[in-house]
C-alpha cells in the first residue's frame, strides 16, 4: 500500500498525515522513518499490520524534512490530528508504532498524549552530536535541524503508556539502546546478530505481523514466548559494554 492510496488528512510544510478508516474502536498511529529516497515522501510504515484488514483506524505520519519531530510546531500539529480523529471515531484505545526515526517520534509524543502503548523499532535516543557522538548516519538531514526541540528521548511515562522498544546488537544501535531510560513498564529488547533492520528481519522471518498483533491486542504471554523463541534479550540482562565506532559521514539517505 503506497501513500497515494491512503487519503491525505492534513498537510502543512513537511508534515503529511494520512488516514485509513477502520471498522473497530482502536486507532493506530504509524510514524514513518527516513525512507530510502531523499526527495520522496517517506512511505507508510506497517500499513497492513497496523490496519489488520481494516479492523483498526490508522493515521500515517510522515515528515518529508526528516527532523525527528524537531520541525517548528510539528508536535502540536500531529497531536491535533490524533485528537481530532479520536473524537471523530470515538476511539477507545490509541496505539503508536514507528520504525527508526518514526519510533523516536512516537516516543517523544508519548510525553504529551496517553497512548495505550508505543511500539518502537530501532528508535534513535538522539541525533544530536553531543548526545550520541557515535552516530554517523543520516548526516544530510541531521545538519538541517536548526533547533532541537526534542534533543533526546526522556521523560517517558510508563505509568500512562506501555512501551515496547527493539534494537539490534550492532554497535551503532547499542549506542542508542543503552542510553534509553530503564523503568518498570518499559519493555526493551536487544535482538542478537541484527543491525538497524530489526523490523525488516522480523518480517523476513515471518514473525513481525504476529509480534505486533500480540502487542496491539494485549497478549503479553504470547509476546514474551515469541521473544524467547526469537532470541530477544531484555536490555536489563544485556551486559555488553557500550563501545565507540569509527566516525564517518553518510552523504545520502541510509
């Protein structure tokens, strides 16, 4: 499903919010990552999984500037759209899901909105050089961020929202993962022998859809059993030390 097949609900500056109507009482907000082509709108993330055959209402959020939510007014604009759709469809639950930059955006917004849960695959703790100096990807977009309204992932609210975060064990991924807040209500897993493409690898293994469905549908036992089968390691039991990686700049989208 491409972005052109999903009706555009809101557009302002670099922000695009699309809405796919569902039949149920749940709203899923899916945040896009950077994408693979610099001059094209990042494609919708998890369209089939999030919609579940039109069972769920879905908002697809993309940022063509790739600002990690740091665009002026962007957070308020997204929150306005979410609240408007919640009221329009009488949503009983709102779940956020995102990949990479999209996961970071979902985590940031959970400070201001009571998502029932947030599912974040390989989110960045920060793309500010002072916060994660090991990070050398996405240089083209990072250098265009003028003001860091959200310099790092902080002030998460696990009493209001259940968090599920996934990272690979490649060193640049660990540079982010090991800096994330740790608290009851934050389920954070390291996937062994995996790099930034955790969601893609789970999809290749035929495990992604069931994993997300178990989380959306609130089936923690099935989720934990699946994570054990996949070899996921809770971050509190992951004791590999943080190491630096050689610095290099990425000129193009990664």
